[in-house]
């Protein structure tokens, strides 16, 4: 009898020890790539340790076993395997072999996330908010008041909503100046500027941009999409001049604004030419025009492959289950390569063109990542377009790039290999 | 000779003067071109020259001032404006422009004082206030503009001239209560401005807190004699979903305008469109009771019956929808008959019309599905088929009839009906496929498996047809078990009994197969059916036990995931034990990661967890 009990105990113990890692594979077998990020993020919030297996099965996650996490995976529809320590050891050994372009990145602490959005925004107007909500990753919404009073120091990661930092209200004047949403938005900004002691929205936005830059400089992670990318750098470059026409800030733009741009003050772009016509829906020459892209059928961008062991950050940012991704437009769709600073790393581009989709750079102790386009699953997202239902795009490679940015600040910094 | 010389001189001088003028015009156009092409300095040079030579020309003056502003040379703008004012001190626009320049310079105090000076020149002229307010609006100094407008309104004989502008300014500055007050003053003084007020209010009543503030303003000045005011108040109540209050106002409007129920009818239609069936029925009934001779009485009756039917469906549909098999959803006969009577009245009022056929179809349906009155339903459907062979409700009536005959056990009659539909050249193929599927099912019940499969062949190949899945399932069953026809006959009989809602008898038949170890696929399905029959008869404990047995068979029973899912359903809907239901659904997710019930189980877990939290 005792013998039987012992055997049962050994079997149970064996079972328990043999299943002590949750392996979330991220290749084409994964059923819901986007929620997998949420599972990993929330496991970190619970204090569990996770490893990001760069370039291993699409950039998989290995999380220490926890009943709740396993159950969450099932409920959220995230495919995973329960693996033993010996199986895990085998994976680690494969990943760390010198002849494999793979590496392990330990994720330790979930970053504190802030999303910069105006109070009247609709969630579907911002792909990042959609992705965070879908993946069930918690975040705080902040706006100018919070930025200007120094609240950014409470956060590790900041996303800039589809935004115009130049104070030109998205340059929608020609098409939408009589639309109620435009009138409301302008009033909201003007009231906010007044509240914060500014006579002009453009001046307030310039100070907001500078505060955000300081946040990056002191170690923050910045992620911007669509028009928040170029309009942000334009606002920084225009800190000594007035680029807004009368309908935007009450007085005329400085006729010499172009020559007064200070490119040393920007993060990513240089030598661009401003679009000073207030009726043209474009900020500058940074953005790639639809005519340059051609037809939607040919609009694809390619992710660069980086050395996982030597360039872990760009590798993390480009983890995906495919490396050619369908393009998508936005107020700012892509960036002209010749207007990007040489220090910036290009993560994705349209091959055989000068069109860059995704870039990354360092400033001070922090980093910035810019991703062109508005919504990776809605080719031409227009004002008033319905929200994208991400439950229909669970495996979106374009959206994955956004979520890579959420997890990469959780990675433990390693010494650069030499 | 002298005369000729004089003429030549005059002609020459005129010609030079014209040339001079034409030259100025050309230069002015050149200046404008420089301005639009982005060379403001060159434009300035030209405008300065032109203005210097012709200071009384307003066009040159305005262009020069504009170019000074765009070049931010505000001092120069002030200089020419002050020069002009020295000559023309009564010109209100010059004060407006000068104030604007000071405002752009950032000197708000000076700007306001200049604007005030302009008004002082003719402070009894309300238009001056409006002109200066417009300059303030252009500079987006809205609070100052409100101040000017308010003062202008005070001294004006026609305050309405200011109300609309003031309302807009209050709206822009999010002072919704004040905006509503202005609109109210418009409708009180000028009821004909109803549309302007209505549109103005609509532009902001969707903002947070604005609707309630507006309602309070309009309620305070309620004047039952002002119908337009009442219309606005009623629409505000509709927006805030205060239907009872809206109803009271519409009733008053109806009486006041002697509309004989038309106003109330519109209101009821609006409620119906908003899916507020309960309230819509109440209003339709009110019209029927109060305005028997009104021209809209027939429409009101139809509206009433439809609202009742919709409301009835909403309240009765979800109770047993989760069950794989269930008895007909019978309901309080008195209530159902009340609805039937209303439809019957429509049949009488509009004989031989599509509305009457629609009403007949509703009656038949209610008799069949809610009262279990098969004979009554058959009579109605037969009447519809005979009276209106081309109505859009005829095919549906045939199908209902076919189903009734199956329930009554008259398979031949049912087959005959479905065959008629298959042979009917005027109905769409999808409807025919439905009839083919039903006829195949009848063949299956009768044990004629070969003819059943023949009928299904047509349906299966129609991939886009909704019936093709059901057809495939039935075909698979008949194919797989074709070699064991005696057991298949028993199973088919059990299926027939279950369709007839004879669940107890069906359970006995299923049990025979379930206990037979030799019929593998049929046995698995029969076991599940036994549990489903128990669910239909509310024998939940017995079904839970059976379902657990099936689930424990794991991969040996292809229905083990469905068994777990049904168990979760029982705990969720019948036993109302949400924690247990979640536990079972989670168990399903863990044990059957490829089950087709995963999405439903996940949705249930999320729904129940939200409920619990």
C-alpha cells in the first residue's frame, strides 16, 4: 500500500515539475498574437519573470508557470504550451548558440504607460489605444496639463496619439473648418492654452514638445505614430519662429520661418521643407505622398533583420511572425529617408525606395520610435471612419510592431557585446 | 483752330490720366500677385507706393494694412490706421482694425480700449456693438465679444438681432445654459424662427451636461400657447429619453393644433423606431381610444399591434434559447389573444392588402408558437395561401404549415407541402433548398435514407446556402450508419419524436442506442441526446451527470467538449451558479484547446466575470 502511495506521489510531483514554464510561441501557429503581449505584460505586473526569446518562433515568450496566467491564456485565446524545465533548457540552449541569430531578453518589470490624448478623442482614432485596450494592457491618459505640470516623471513609456504639435489643428482647416468636431477641438485647445497661461496654442504645444523631449532625455521611452511623428519634430525645429498662419494662431506666420528652423533641436528629422500653405493638408516634405506610393496592392514594407545578440533593441522592436507587412496610410504615412538624421536606426522601409516606415533612435538616456501611418488594419483611415475591430485582426503583424514597443522597456539592460 | 487745339489737349490729358489709372491698377494687381506668391516684402513696396500717391483709396489702404499685419509690422499698421482715424474719426471699422492690431501685438488692454472708443463715438447705435464684436470674434476674444453683444442687445429695439450671435458665442465658450436662454428668447419673441432654434440647439445638446441645462431653461418658460416652444421641449425630452414628459407635451400639442392624433402618431412612430415598444404601444393605444374617427386610426392600430408583438417577443425570447431542444415558448393566452385581436382588426380594416397578409401571418405564427393551437394556425396559414398566392408571406406560411404537420405526425402532408415549394418556379433557390432539406429530414424520419440523401445532394452543392451545413450533417449521419439501418431507424425515430417535442418518448429511444456498445458514432450522439432531452424537460441534475460521463470519455466521445459546454450552460442559465459555470468553461478551455465551443465559452467567462465583479 505504502509503495503505491509513494509511486502516486512521485508521479504527481513529476507532473508538477515537468510543467513549469508557459511557452507562448509567436510564429504563425499563434492564435492571438496581440493578446499574447497583454498576457506577458500582465504576468510582469503580477511579479512573474518572463523571457522574450528574440527571433525564436516569431519572438516567443517564456513565462514561469502560474495557474492564473495559464488560465488567462485559455480565456483570451492565446495559444501556448506547458513545457518542462528540461524542454526550456533546450530552447535556451538553441537560442543562445552563437550560430543562431537569436537571444534571450529577460523582462522584469512592466513599464508604466501613459498615452497622450486630447480629452475629446475617440478611442478608434488611435491605433495604439486600440491595441492596448484589446490586449488588456492598462494605461493612463494624459494631456497638456499633466505634461506641463511634470507628471511625465511618473511614467516609463509615453505614446503620442495622432497629434499635431505645431498648433495647426492637424491642418484640417481647408476641409473641415466648419465641421463641429474641428470647432470643438480648436476651442478645447484654446481654452487649455489659456488655462496654462499661453496666448497661443502653438506656443503651448511647443513647450509640451520640449517637455516630452526632456522626458526622453532623462530616460523615457517615446513612441509616436502618424502625424505625431513629423509634427513633433517640426514643433521642436520651429522653437525660434512662428510657422502658423493666421487662421491657426491669430497672426501671420513668419515669412522667414523656413530659414529659422533649428534642426539641431529635433529628434529624427533634418533639412525638411515646411509646407507653409495653410490650406494644404501637409506639414512638410518629411511625409511620403500618396502619388509616390502608388497603388495599395504594391504597398508593403519590409522589416530589417538585426543581430539579436549585438543589437537587441532594434531586434525587439522588429519581432514579428512575418517580415513583409502590408502598408497603411495616415496623415503622415512614411518618411523620406534623405530627411532622417544619420544617427537614427531604420527599422522598416519600402524596399528599393527612399520611403521609411518605422525608425528608432536614442536621445539622452531615453529612446524614441516613430511609426508612420494611422491604422495598420485600415488602409485609408479617414475622419469619421468606424473603429477597427481587433478581434478580426488578432494576428496583425502591423499591430504587433506597436506592441513590441510596450514590452521592450521591460527588458533588462545588458552590456553591449563587443 | 484754338478749339481744335483745346480738344487735342483735353483728349491727350484724358488719355494720360487713363493710362495713369490703368498703370496703378496693374501695379496693384502685381502687388496682389506678389502677396499670394509669398513675396510680402515686394507686395509691401508696391502697396506703400500706391497708398502714398492715393491715400483716399480704400483698397490700397486695406491691402497695405493687411501686408503690415502679415509681416508682423504692427507699428506701421498702427501708424496708418491712426493717420486714417485722424481724418475719419467716425469710422467704426477703423477702430475695429486698430484694436485688432493692438490685440495681435499682445496689448489686449489697448485693443479693448480702442474698441471701446469706437463704440463711444456712437454708443446709441447698436450696430456699432455688433461691428466691434465681430472684430473681437475674429481675434477669438470671445468673452469680450459676448460683452459687446450683450451691451448692444440691451440698447437695441430688436434684441433678436443679437440673440443668435450671442447663442453661438455662448456655445463656443461652452456656456450652454446661456446659449439655451438666448435661443429661448428667440422662440418666445419670434416663433417662426423654430428651425433656426431647433438646429442651433441640436449643435450642442449632445455635449455633456448641455441637454439637462437646456431642458431646465425651456421648462421654466413653458408656454402652452407657443406650439413651437412645445415642439422644441418635446424633442429635448425625446433626446433625454424622458418619454413620459415628451408624451405629455405631444398630447398638448395635439389638442392645441387640433391634429386628431397625428402629432401623437408621429411621436409613437419615433418611439417605435427607437425600439421603445412598450411606450410606443401605449401612445398608439391612446390615439386609438381618443381619436376613433381620425384618418390615421388604421395606421395607429397596425402600429399598436406591431409594437405589442415586438414587446412581447423581447420579453419572452431569451428564457430557453440556450437549450438545444425546448418546448414551444407558450405565453399567457389572454395576452397573446389581445395581440391577435389587434392584428385581426387590421385584417378587417385593410382587406386584401399586404398589411392584412402580414397581419394574418403574425396571427398564424402566434397561434402556432405561443398558443400551441395547431388547428387555428393551419386555418390561418391556409387562408393566406388561398387568398394571397403571390404575397411575400405565402412561402413562409407554407413552411410553417409543413412544420405543423410534422409536429402533428402527418409526414405525408408535410412532404406534400415542401414538395409544392420545391416545384414552385417563382421562389428563390435558397427557399427551395430549405424545403429540400426539410423533405430529406422527413425521409430520414420515415427510414427512407436513400431518397433522403438524394434530396440532400442538391443542397450540399450550394456552398453559399445557409442550409448546406445542416444538410451535410444529416447526410453524414445517414452515410456513416448506412450499414446499420435498424439502429439508424431507431435513432431517426427518436429524432422525429424530439422534433415533435415528445421529449420523454424520444429519450427512451435514444437510450436504446446509447446503451448499444456496437454503434460507435450513433451511440455517442445518442448519449448526448439523452442529456439534451433531460435539459429540455428541466431534469438538470440527471443531465449534468450524463454530460459529466460524456466529458470524462475525452477523446473516446467526439461530443465530450460539447457536453462540458452544455454543463456550463446549465449552471449559467438554469442553476444560476456563475462561479461553477466559469469553472466548467475554464475546464473546457484547458481540456479541449481545439473545440469549436472555445469562443462561446470565452465570451461566457468574460460576461460572467463582469457580472460577478
